C-alpha cells in the first residue's frame, strides 16, 4: 500500500505544481524577477547582489510607498548559476505580475547568453550590469539587451589604462609582459580578443592562462607565471578561483600589488578566505564598498529596521551588496523615466526598455538619490546601451577595500568599433536587420 | 475489471511479438499520445511548453540513452553530458558548415558523431569494469568539455566560446514558436523511444542484458563481448548526442560547453535511478520527476518564503530532498518509478477482486 | 632544470593533498566495498561544521572534538539509515546511494551553517621560502606532515588494534567475518567514523587553503583518478597514486599544456589513470580481480 501512496504523492505534487504556476493578478504592481542563486559554488555573489536588489525595492515600497504609487513585487527563482535552470526561471517569471516581468537580471554571463534572444522576442529587457556580452552595447542589434554601466570590454581597457598609469604612461607599456588568468568559461574568455588587440596596439606581450572550473588547483598556472615573470597579472576569476589565485601568488612570491582583478574577483568574499595573502591586491570596481551612503542608511532604517532585510545584516555595505543596490537604483530609475513617458502605472517590458534606453542619471540626480560616490553618472541612448563605462580601482588593505583611483574612463574609441564589428557579425549570422537610431 | 486481458488471444506470431500485447495498454498509449501530441499543444502555455515539457522530453531522451548503457548493458557511465555536448556541437557545425543539409540529417549526423566518440571511450570497458569504468567515463566528460572549450573551430571562433543555434527549418517549415519546437522534440523523442523499446527486445538488447547480468557467462554462451559492449556505448551515445542537439536547438538556443557539465551527467543518472534502471518508461518517469521536483520546490519556496531567508533554506532543502529521495528509492524500490507503475498495473488487473 | 624540479616537487606536494581525500575513499571501500562518492561532501560537511563551531566561539581543539563527535554521529546515522537497508545490494546501487548521500550532506551542511565563504585559519602560515632557487610553501610541507601522521596512525590502527583486525576481516570477506562473530554494523560505523576523521583533516587543510565553502566537495573529483591509479583497496596506493597524479598533472600542465591552450589539468589525470588501467585493470596496488562464473 505504501508504494501506491507514492504514486499518489507524485500525482499530487504535479497538481500542486500546476496550481502554483499562473494565477497572479493584482493591480498597480510592478513585478521584478529575481533569478537568484543561493546554492552552488557562486552563492556568495547571488545572495549578496539579489539580496540588496530586493532590499532596495523594499526601500522604495516602504519609504516612498512604491514608485509613484506603483509597488514593487518580486519573486525569487533559484538558478544555482546553471544555464538551463536560468532559462526555466526566465520563462517562469517573464509573464508574472499585471504587466509581466519588468526586466530580467541574469547575474551570470552564461544565463545572459541563454536568455537575451528570448528577451528580444518576448520584449523583456535583459539587463546585465557589469557582465554579459561585450558587443551588446550596440543597441541597434541588441534592442533588448542592456550591458549597463560598463562591459567587460570597457573595463578591460580601463584596466590597461590603470596599468599604464602605474607604469608612468601608456608608452611605457611597450615591451611589458602581462599574464591573463581567466576562468575557463564564456565569462572568462570574453576579454581575450580585446587584450590581444590592445597588446598589438601598445606593444606589450600578453599570455593567456585558462583555469578550469571551479579553479581549486592553480599551482601549475602560477608556476608558469613564476617562470614567465610578467610585470602584471590580470585576474578574471569567479568564486573560489579568486582566493586560490591569491594564495598561489603568495606561494610563488608574486607581488599582489601587480595583480589586477575584474569586479567579479573584487568582493570581500573573494579575498577574505585568502587571508593575509590578499593584502595589496587591486581590483576594478564600478562602485565602492561601505555603508556611508544616505541610500544605504535608508535601507538600514526602513528595511532592516522593520526586519524585512533579505541578507544577513552584517553583509550590508559589502561589495556585492552595494552592487545590488546599484542594480536597484538603475532599474528603478529606468522605470521612473519610462513612467514619465507612459504614465504612472505598471509598465510592460517594452516600455521599460524605452526607459533603459533613455536613462540619464546625472550627478545631481545621484546626489538626490543619496548615492553620491556610489554610482557614476549614466546616460544611455538607442546607440549606446552601456552608458557610463568608467571604473575605479580599489585595493585590499587586509581588512577592507580602499579606493585608490578616481573614475578611469574606458577607451571607448577602441571598444566601440570592436563592439559594432562584433554586433554586425552577430546580426549577419542571425539575419537581424539592425534598427536605425535617430 | 477494466484492465484485463481475458478474451484477447494471440493468434499469430506477429501478435505474440507486439510491444503492447494487451488491448487496454494500446488504448492507453494511444490516449497518452493524443494528449501530448494534440491536446497539449492546444492548451499548454509557452511557459509549460518551453521550460518544462521540452527540457523534460529532451532529458528523457538522454535518460533513455544512459539507460541503454547502464540499465540494459550494465556499464555505469558518468559521461552522459559529455556525449550530449558532442551531439550539440556536431549538429551546430554541420548546420553552419554544410547549410544544404536538412536539419534532421544534421541531428542524425550529430548522433553518429556522438556514437563514434562514445565507442572510443567505450573501448576501455573491454578491460575494466564497475567503478573503474565509471571513473573512466569521467575522463570522457572532462576531456570533451575541454576540447570544446579550447578549440575555437568547434564554436566557429566565437570569442566567448558560445554557440547559438541558427534558425531551424524542418521540411521547408520554419520551426520557431514554442509549439513547433515542442512538436519537433516530441516527434524525435517518440520515434527514438519506440526504436529503443524495440531494440531492447531484439537480439542486441538481449545480448546487452546478458552482459549486464554476468559478462563472463555471456561470453561463454557465445555473445561477443566487444561487439556487444561497443554497440551499447554507440547506441547510448547516439541517443545522448541527439538529445544534446535538441537541448541546444529546441531548448536553450545558446549554449557554452559548460552547459554540459558533470552536474548534468549526474542529473541524468538520477533520472534513471529514480525512474527505473533498465526501463524505457522509467526514463520518462525519472526525467519528469527530477525535472519537476526542483521547480515544484522552488515554487513552494516562492509561495511560502516570499523574499525572506526561508528561500535560502529551501534551496538547500532541495539538495537534501533530492539526496534523501535517491537513497529512499534505492532502499525501498531499487527499480524505481517504473516498477511502481508495474505494481499498480498488476493490482489493477486483479481489481476489484484481489483473490 | 631547477624549474622542472620545482614543478615536480610542487606537484608531489599537491598530490599529498589529493591523497588525503583519496584515503577516505579507500577506508570505506576496504571495509565495506562501498565506493563512497560522498567523501567530498563529508569533507565539506566536516569543514563547515568545524568553522561553524569556531564562529560560535569554541576554541580550536574543542571545536575539533565537537566536529569529530558530529562526524561520528553522522557515521552512525549513515550506517543505520543508508548502508544497513542496502546490505547485499549490488555495489553499483550502493555507489548511487552515496551520490544521493553527497547531495544530502551538501544541502544539510550549507543549510545548517550557511553558504557564504568563510576563512579558516589553522595557524600555519602559507609563506614561501627558497631552497636552491626554488620556492616552496611551508603550508604544503605541513600538509604533507599531517598526511604522513594520519597514514601512520591509520596503519597502526589497522594492524595493531582489535578493531583494526575486525576491519580487515570484514574487508576480506563479509560473510566469513559475520560467521566468526564480528559485528558488521559496528565495524561499518567505525569505518565511516574514521573516514569522517580523514574528511575532517582534509577539510581543515583544504579549507584553510580555499576558504570553507561549497567547492570543497569538488575536491573529491581530484581524488578519483588517484584511486583508480592506486587501486581502491590500498592505503599505500592512495598515497603513491596521489603523488604520481599530482606530479604528472603539474608537469603536464606546465610543459605540455601550453601547446594545447592550457587547462588540461582537469582531464589529464583521468586520462593517465585510464591509460594505466588498460595495462593493469586493478590499479597499482589493487587486489587482483579474480572472476568466477
């Protein structure tokens, strides 16, 4: 009899599944999907960024009573950083809420690749802040993909600028040796081409070292680096690969001051496990850490004060957390812009895409939002889906991240033609006629 | 009462050989087919088609592939996703390099490529078995992933190592909408499942089972070990390869080699454990179970723990439930859901007079 | 040439770390014939538990003792609820059960202690020092020392104690052991507890290198080729296999890898082990497989 019950259980579960699926309609609410990852090797990033994102939306709801009266609702969907599950989450959440998903933040380059074409068909903007396709800044080919603030490509040129700065001028780069240690995935490979181009341009030498997922063992790579003795190391790590790299660097006595990481290698969670080995390590970032911003104070007061926080309170103000706040600010501002045009009501993805495309977050606006110093001014257009593009560099002093540079602008003159070329190639492959922007 | 074969006589050899000798079974299968082939496309929404039914069917196909190898031929493999990747990338390359070929031919060629690779990695099975072989198939998994990541040719020199399925055309029709993709997947899966069902009843299938039960005895009674094991690897990988191609074309659209990582191999292994080792039907049941469970739990998490830390617990709970269920099934019913189905059928046969 | 030796020695030291994980597999396989895929999850679970107790303010040794107790408790539970019901099932079934177990432990560990990355400091500095122009890390030698100590203790345990004798008897033949009155269940629980201890040591060493988090359970994948190469039943095999795998994979990555775009470390040890198996199917120190019909 017990066995038959099992069958019943399975059937029951299936029915419950069906029941949970649709049935969702409430007025004056804007639905934002949260394809979070709370498990797996990269959980720290998923919980930090999405936790803060939800906190910010909660702040808008609690403090301002929603965006012009439109309350935000959201729903989590666990992707475990897996592409297939990410697609399922996208499909599940895209139609929820009265007007469908406002936008989709995959928070994974792999998932971005898997969903952005679907987004273009369904008219759901896919927003990848600081990750995803480098060439997607060309809004003519990618109308529903928004690599806001800065792409890997822009970031990479800023990195080379930083290195040039430290060397005392871009002309000093000639003859220098760089090692690019990258996570062996779409994310890690994204900058190989542009690095090669820049190497040819400035006359430095670059060697690429892939590290297979998850990157537990990098002894061989670092021994090779020891032998190559590069002047600088570029670290494109993710998750556990970062502390491991720093520890191995210590073992081969490579100065950490000469390691420049991408922002996905530059959170507290990336350096703390490496302990003292991380001291001096430099990472790019498009925002600082810390709680000393009015907006985060507000979050603590209105969200954590009411015990509605979405991450552990001690993580507020960390790099991932602040990145999530930026996700929130940019998303909400886009919806604000769109509301001004389309009316103060829940909007569709298509309308929000317009908002994302006509963002203009000025310095004054940033100040009004209480995020001065946290966010850079951002102006997007139909042609340019990136906006900002500037990067700050931060150094780990053994205890916290310290900003060591001002905003360093990306080399847009270099990046833009490359992106257009790559986007055009993509458009040709896919038979897309790029729209015209005017 | 309803399910009884009394009065149904087998009057010819052909009838004796039928796949579904009982009339009610045939009716039932026909109903299921009508439901999934005609009713579902009409009533299901995009979400159900695109992100539940299609991946479910594709995983079933991969599970059938693994079941042929592990369930029927007794060779444990942890490299399923690797063979799927071969199929996916082969289909892509045939498609863009020889655009004249019809898509279905691409799929078949993809399957053949996977079969070839599978047979190469099956060669060690002639010398080693059991866990040693399982670990050897891991070599295939890692090696294939590496090759596809590191040789730009396979991804048509995409800068990020990602392939994106070109628009599909089948017999002159564009396959674009969810329903069309679903029907294409369903068609391929059905044909191949039927083929598999027949294959395991043929001499090849019986040879596999003999090898599974005791390979030395099988050799003694004149079953050529090499041929049998290699065909098992080949056929199994063919199925996985086609599944991989469908996974790319009909489901994800854009994949990187990491989409076919070890975790996927394990998931497919779980499907056949829970569904039923050595059962075609079990492959479907297992795929459904493993595919739906996380979605179900996830929905529960969303409904119950709305935006609170409970979701965290839920995500971990999912792991616990997964693991627990696998152990539970292995202990309580090592033959999986397929066996439960069989028991239900037997009970039904006697119902309502069990004595 | 110096560089060659540096890579070689670095590889050997890395190999010791693999051996530590592989040892856990060997223990369980020897005594119960179960290929315990959950060993990696045990490593994670042990490390998470330890760090969790440390964060609760327990001193190092107390946390260690408590964790050990937890590992023993789980060993008993595993024996009772996973192994005992599966007695006499084919080995493949048991193997698959341990895969399930590894999921369960991963979920449980992270559910109980949280999934964020934690640093673990066991007081050994990971600082380099130079010998003859080659750079090594103190930590690696410390790890090697731990491994040596552990192996020594295990060998003593197996060869000089009554329980060890019982373990070897069970490993040799379950039924004969049962027939002479050795309590199988007790022996299994002991074996899993010892494997838990090995996992704890491995977890501490790996955890202090990588930080304590989910990826720790993936170190098991590094141990599998070691097992194949060394044989499933030999402690010596685990050590020697680890050394061979460690050294050869580093040498291959450094000297062959660059010709193929690198990152061959993931599959090279598997291929090596596979090639080796074709010559000697039972592994380096494995027992000769005798097949009867």
